[in-house]
């Protein structure tokens, strides 16, 4: 038997998974009755989950429109990047100052990167599943560093910002570049990590973020 808290967590995961597949994007409404019917649960834990997502900055609420995925314009996205980039660079700095990366860690990141490419090349997988695998691998890639640093407050902020940005990116996934391009950007970060030089790692990460910003500018124009 699931508790109300367990059911609320299921709804939070349900919404996040819809974002990871690209089904939910900035401005989309979330209707309690639809979620209730699809998940076959009562509306009380759904309301609790929506409040939680609102607190994380993924949803907004208004009496007229109800709950909807946060509607971000370019200024909002730029602000999120202005917070995310320094935070993620702090995380990388902590990792290298404490020499926390091991060879098996880099092998794991390589595996994630290859999985992203493998799924994209699978003809039998539909677009939503490809989006889900790509975004799940991308999130796992970045969250590995957040968690490795043991800076749990930074990790929580960065994960919430990741989902905020992804909802905006879902408006035009094709504008963000190919999976192969993202694979190459991640590989440059991994290769930089293998050098053991923090300035190389920060430069590779900054280049990765800059390309996202340029892509977002293109589809905001």
C-alpha cells in the first residue's frame, strides 16, 4: 500500500519523465483530473506533488490558469544560465581540488555518452523514447559531477535548474544541435578531466554551455 507521500513522489516522477521525453514544455498546463485518471490515484497527492514542483521552480500556479510548466522567456533562461554556470564550475573546482575523480568515474561517463549515441541510432525506438534516453543520460552526466562534489545544496539547485531549462528547450529540440554534437561536447569534458588540469575542464564546460545559449538565442529570435 502506497502512502500519500509515496504517491506524491510518483506524481513528481511522472511530471519529470514527461519533461524528459519532451512531452511537456514551457507554458503547458497540468490538469489534476487528467493525471488522476492516467495514474489512477486520488487528487490529494497530485496537489501535494504540484506544490512541490512549484517550490522547485518547475511549475507556476495562478487561480485562472491553474498549474502550468513555468513559461520562460530568453531573459529567464539567460538568468538561469548565469546561476547554473558558476555553480557547476564551483562543483568542478571542488572535485579537482580534492582529487575526487577516479579512472572508473571517467569510464562511467564514457559509458553514459555512448549510450546516448546508441539510442539515437536505434531505428526501433520512437522519438519520445529517444528524447528520454538522451535527456536521462545528459542529466546523469551532469548530476554525476554535482553528486561527486558532495555539495548537496548545489546539487539540488542545479537539478531544479536543469528541469527548468529543459522545459524551455523542449519547445524546439532540433534547434539545440544533434546528439552527435552533444556527444562530442561531453567527450571534450571527459578528455579534459583525463588531463587532470582544472582550467582545461572549466574551458570545456564553458564551451558546452555557450553552445546551448547560442542555440536558445536562435529559436527565441
